[in-house]
C-alpha cells in the first residue's frame, strides 16, 4: 500500500528532529575554536518558499529572528522569531533554542527547534492547531565581519495535538547581521 502524504510529512518532520538532535550531539564532540566562542548576537532576516514540497498553499514566507549570544549548557543559544506568509495570511511567533556547529572558520551548521503560536490558514492548508513546532537546519557561510549568509529548510508540525497534523515545510535564504544593542 502507498503511504499517504500526511504520513510522509510526519515521517520527514520526525527525521528532521532526530537529525537535529544527532547534529547537536555531534557538535558537542567538535572542537570549537575560541574565535567562534565570542560570536555576537544576530538579527536574522529570511525570505523563501512556504509549503514548497506539499504545494497545497505554496507562497512566500518572511521571517525575522533575534539570536542571542548567551550560551546555555555550553552550546544552546535562545532565539525569538516571527514569520508571516502571503498565501494564507498565516503568521507565527515563537521562541526556542539553536546550536551553532562550526566546520572550519567559514561554514556554520545551525539546527534549531522552537514552539510557535500559529494563526491563519485557509481551505487549502490549515495547520489545525495554535501551537506549532518548527524544526530547522541552516547551513551558512560566515564572513570576516561575522555576518552570515545561509540557506535553511524547516518543518512546522503540531505534533498531532490537533485533529489533523498536515505540517508544512519552508525553504529560506537567511542573512544574519551581528548586533550588540543588548550588551
């Protein structure tokens, strides 16, 4: 029997979360040079494709995030995020944790996880619950001024808290700007 698209989306989301946890665990074993340890806080802006793989309500998503420079447990950084889509007038507001894993001086892999308040949807795609969980993997290039340009893939899921769990994915381009206005 063929798998339904909803089951494929749930499976993909679960695998993304497991991969992010594994990468964070692997990051604990990576040597992080001191030069990376003092990375500043960032304001990150992003734009990209919303619902690009299911294509029930494809459109544009824009995001803004504040990524704190404070580290907890030696590697987790808190962040807050807001996002909106043009296709279903959906918006997301959330906060979570991320980890920066460095590969040399220039390449940074950033898995993140954040619960979000969700509002929106339409007859094509409604995520069916006010609480959505976003898991994401971002791969970025780090410039000399410590700003970053990256690409990310994320998955929104209500973790089966709603009557249905359609989930959706976003593919984004990020630009992260170093800031120090909270220091």
